[in-house]
C-alpha cells in the first residue's frame, strides 16, 4: 500500500528581496497551526488531484499515532479497510505547543471531511463529527481558506474590524485583526487567544491563531503573499 505524508506550517510569510531597511511599529501577536495527513489505501488515493476532497465515514482506530508528525491526530478506517490520518499542532504567540486533546475514543464512529486546495499556495482544513455533532474543525486560513462554509453548521468565523497591530517593512505592511466567532452566541478573540463558545448547545474551545492582512510597502511590494485567517474549534469533553 502507498503511504503519503505531508505537513505545512502556517506562519506570517517572510519577505524576500526587499533588503534589510525594515521598520516595525507594533509587533504582531500570532500563533501557528500545522495540519498533517497520511493516507493508506488506493481507494482514497483515487479521490485526489491538485485539489483534494475527502469525505469518509468510519471507525477511529488510532489516536495520536506516529503516522504523522503533528502532536495530535486521529486515524479513521472505512468499511473497505482503507485508513486516513489527520493531525494538527498548534503553538501560541510565545512559540509554546498548545496541548489539545481530541474528544474521541478508539472505536468511535465518525465522519471525517478533509479539504486541500492548491491556489497560489496550498491550504488545508478538516472537520470531524460524531453522532453528537461537531468534534473538531481546523482551518489553516491562507489563500481564501479550505473549508466550505456549509461544512460548519451552526458556526462561522470572520475578521473583526478591530485593528490590533501594524508592522511596516520596506516592501510590505502587515495588519493584524481580532477574530469574530459566531455560534449560539458571539465571541471576539485576539490572536493568539482562546475561550469557550457554545455551538449547537455543545461547549467548544475556540482558538484564534492568526488573522493578518498584508499590503504593499512604501517603496516596493512583495508578491505571492496571502491573508491569514487561521483558527480551530474543538469540543470540550464532558465529565463522566
């Protein structure tokens, strides 16, 4: 069987070819989010082109395995015996790993939706749901995002108008914004920040990882740049 492994680190894009004469006004606070995936099975490989779309129903057969390099992961096996692993790692604005336990156990039945879009660069996202509703939603948020809005039933997120910080360099200006989460109520967070939010009567952990808009500098511009709207939503385990 073929095994594919890929990971991408979402961070503020670095400038290239603009020299060292940069000035900074207010440092931008942001975290990083990494999505990893590994597929095992020819029927899954047939789904993929430059844009990858996977919708799989199956059983959780592994949690936090070494199939991917991310710190948290779930492996799902479908009825044909094919498996797919998705994982994530998140760091806060200090570069510290943010521990995240996924509210699932072995042998749970789940729906896994994975999306990867190749625009100018690649962007990934995925959701995991079970019989009780949404368990986890993760969005890298570059190049327009990976997840279709209809995948997030009862939930949405957008860039808030509140400008938090601006960094100016010779060829780029980057602006950081707060993030608005809409579930059963509204929640505004600044990257990197997290809080609790009810979505469809379930308590979730909402995390604003990064929300950055780049623009041209005073004397030149940097190409191949993208907005970032990176976030995750994770169900809070209920006490036994």
